[in-house]
């Protein structure tokens, strides 16, 4: 099964885990946590009542990707 094809077609009504969101956005899982705490434009998420895991709505992921991901990286002198 082609994983890239599978995650390029995110359904807006579904919820996704951190790993699935990272694959869709094309970034590392650790970067997802940086985007959640980003000061200017945080990535919206929710937690299920019975579960402490972070979940993302498909529509939020699509909107975040189309708006452009925040620039991260090393600060060069």
C-alpha cells in the first residue's frame, strides 16, 4: 500500500493521531509538538475524554497546510 497516497487524501470529518498528522504535513513528529505551542499560529488539536492522546481534525490539518507551515530551523549567525 502506498503510504504517501493514503495520507495525501485526508478526510475532513475524521480525526488523526500525531504520527498521521506528521506524515500528512511532511514533517517529523517532534515538529508537530512545536507547531502546537507555536506563538503566532498554533496547530489546533483536541483530546478525547477517556484518552490522553492528542488528536487532530482533518479539516484543521488541511487548513493549516494550505495556509503554509511556519518556518522552523536553525538560526544562523
